[in-house]
C-alpha cells in the first residue's frame, strides 16, 4: 500500500507466472483511494465510539450506587412518616391519660415494625424499577416497560435485577438510547423480554460476571435465560409461575 503526494492510495501486487520454462513477473496497480479514505473514517469513528463507551461505562458504574442511595432515602422518608405518626399518637396518649396502657404501647410498637416491613416489601421492587427508569432517563436513555412485574416478590426483585443488568449492557455495549421491556404472565410462567434498540454485535457474545450471576439466579428458580443476538439483541427470561389454564 502506497500513499502518493496527490493523496491517492495505490495497492501494488507482484505475481510470478511460469510459462514455457521461463518465469514472468506480473505487476498490477489498483487505485484504492476510496477504500482507504473509508477505512480512515471508520478508524476515526471507532476511536470516537471507544471514547463514548468509556464515558458511558464510568456513568453506568455509578448507577447502582445512585439506585441504592435512592432506596435508602426512600426508606428514611418512609420511616420518618410512620414514626412521626406513631409518636404523635403516643404523645396524645400521654397528654390525655394519667395512667398509660402498656399493652397498647406494646401493640403500637409491634404495629410500627409491621408497617415498616410491609411498606418496604410492597414497594421495593416497583420503586427500584421506577428508580432505574429515572436514572437512565437522566443520561438520555428511555426504558420503555410494557406489562407488570410478577406478584411474587422474589421473582419481581429478580426481574428488576435482570432489567438493571440488561439495560446497563444495552447502553454500555450496544450504545442504546432506547430499551424496550415486556413483562407478561403466560400459561404457567412469567416471561421477561429486554430488547436493545442499538447496535447489534456481529461477534461472539461474551457473558460478563453480571449476566453469569443473573443466569445462576434464574436457574435457582427453575427458570431459563436465553440470549438472542439477531436481528435485535434480546434477553429473554422465563420463570415458572403464573396461572395455569384449567
């Protein structure tokens, strides 16, 4: 390959041609300027994509921390509201009663723990899902969700973990700006599908530690995880459960 002063690129090839006890040399020259220019542009784009990939990776690495901080803040606010309500009741009892009813105080304290636990169990998976949507939205990625989470809290939490991992991978590796998610209950199973609206990899899919951990969790619940690279990268999960037709 030779680059000439006029900025054209030429590829020369030399071929030996034996003929009638003699050896001839064939030299050919091909103008590859267009291909060379295209290759240079692709290299520039590749460098830019690598740079963006590093930036996205650094951003996504903080998503889990941000999500946990949101969860902690939500728990703090929930505890503040419930504790404030119970303390108001207790103060009113002290103001109005000469002799405190310790059985009632005991029942209030038990009820407090019950309310805190019930509130957390009922909203944790759904809140986490909304938090994921909010965090990704802050970096310009739309997480579109169709359907509902499983009623079983463990399965719902697992779905949320899968959505987090799948969305992060879609943005990190597929440069996705949109991730479409469908969660539905079918005959005897819960199905989750995460589709990446981004670049499709033409190489071999290598599972990182995140997907490996997710696969173990899915296997532990008797489910199945499948990676579909074409035509759009899709992560498909099936968990046993749901209503079976009679």
